[in-house]
C-alpha cells in the first residue's frame, strides 16, 4: 500500500471522514494504479483504516436505523452518541466526555465500544478519557436494559417509596484524597436507605436509594432542592453511607 500511494496521499486518506462513498472512490483509484480487483482494493483500504476488511468496515460504519429497530422489535433505542449528549452539562468525567464529543466533528456513530476506543486512540486522547468512555458505555447499556425491561419487572423494581422530607443538607468535605476505582470497596444498601454521592470529590449530596441490581444503585437526589427528585444510576462503589466516603469514592464516569 505504501508503494502505491505517496505518503501525503496516504495521510490524507487516513484523516478523511470514513464514509462508504469515500472509500469506494479511493478503491477505484487504487484498482487502476495497482492492477488489482475492486474487492481487493476495498479490503486494502479498510485495513489501512484499522478494520479487518471491507465487510467489517460496512458492519461498523452502518448504524442500525432507529425506525427499523422500533418496527421489528418494539424496543426502546437511543444511540450512544445521542445518549451521551444528554450528559453534556454534568460536572464529571462523563460530562467532559460529552462536551469533547460535541466539539469533535469526526466523532463516530457506532454500535461497538471498540470503534469509540479506536477513535480516541487515533486522537491520542488521555487515559482518563478512555476510562470515562468505558464506564459511560457500561452505564449506557444498563440504561437500555432497564428501559426495555418487561412491564411486570419494572413494576416490581420500582416499588413506591414514601417520600418524606429529608433534613440532610449538602456537605463540603476538606482534605479527602479520592480513591482510584480499582481500589474501591462497596457497601450494601436497600431501597429507602439514606446515603450520599459526590460528583467531584469535594461536595457530598444526600440521596435516597430506589433500586438495587448486581452492579448499580438507582437513587433519588434530595439536594439541592431545585434538583430534588431527579433520578440517577451509579456503580455500587460510588454510593456511600457517609459524606467522607462519598467524596473518597466520587463519581468517575
């Protein structure tokens, strides 16, 4: 491939948007220059982009149409990029990832985590951005799973919790060193428990547990009052029993 294209042309191809039409046009040129079949040219070009072959490229680059999903399966669906946009105002690594995505005109729209990881590697993103991507992808899939849970299951999970006035206020914690998520432990809570979370490692927010599954707690925000009643899902190690522990295990996605 390097013998066929000048390095400047090759670099231009790699930086260009990876559209089907563009790859087909380049394949026609490569076919003429190297005297190979059109299929061989497509496979070579796709390998230059990091895909296994032309079929792999098509599978990744072509998203599942939302209308088609709704008609065939009647399942709730939102793409990862559209879901990520909803978190752009969050003061957390997830919010930073969403903001960076909106600024990136080449950010892909895909159905696999590997494609987003490949894009961040291509952009030479920081390790923290990759970690935030992985955790965001897990949360996104949990969100889809809960949205598509059977009605009977949803009713059993969403047991009504009597809403009472919560006298707890936001607590600011000083001199706390956050733990890396790999070193964290979890605490066991049940619906209606009063606990704490922290978005930034400095400010602890009171919450009330609503649901519990194998990996996540669903909870209701109690403070600030303007956000009271908002519901979120976080990993088990990010919901703690005291303000100090919440700041140590602050949200990292």
